[in-house]
């Protein structure tokens, strides 16, 4: 019976030791699980923030692109207007130059005719 009591006590001590080890391991694993869950939560928060930043940057980029496209369209319209105005100015200048040439040609014709008339008058009066 003494052996039985001794064996029972040893079994009880071993069981107690095993239970303590099991509970220690369980606490350690629960602690590790909690730490990893906190890490997951932190990483998910950072991911959400990064997604928001990316979305904001994308909106800003698209806004800048639209603004620059609008500016390009405005500048192209101004260039077209200026080209049209310049074309009109060139046409006006060409028309004025034609008028001046015609006036100049008219002035040259008139003195020539007047000179010819004078010469004929002089010839007539000499004869």
C-alpha cells in the first residue's frame, strides 16, 4: 500500500506539474495571440490610412491634370484667336499696301500725262 500511495502521490505531482506547464503554455500562447492580433489591427489601420492617402493623391493628381488640360485648352484658344487676329492684320496691311500702290500708280500716271500735255503744249507753241 505504501508503494501504491507513493505512486499515487507521484502521479498527482506529475499531473500537477503537467497542468501547471499546460496553463503556462496556454497563457504564453494567448499572450502571443493577443500580440499578433494587435499587430494585425495596427497593420490594417496603417493599410487603411495608406489607401486613403493613395486615394487623396490620386484625386489631387487628377485635379491637377484636369486643371492643366483646361489651361492648355485656354492657351490653344488664345493662340487660335491671336492667329486669326494676325491673319486679319496681314490682310488689312496687304489691302492698304494695294491701295497705296494703286494711289502711287495713279500719281505716276497723272504727272506723266501732265508732262506729256505740257510737252505737247510747248511743241505747239514753238511751231
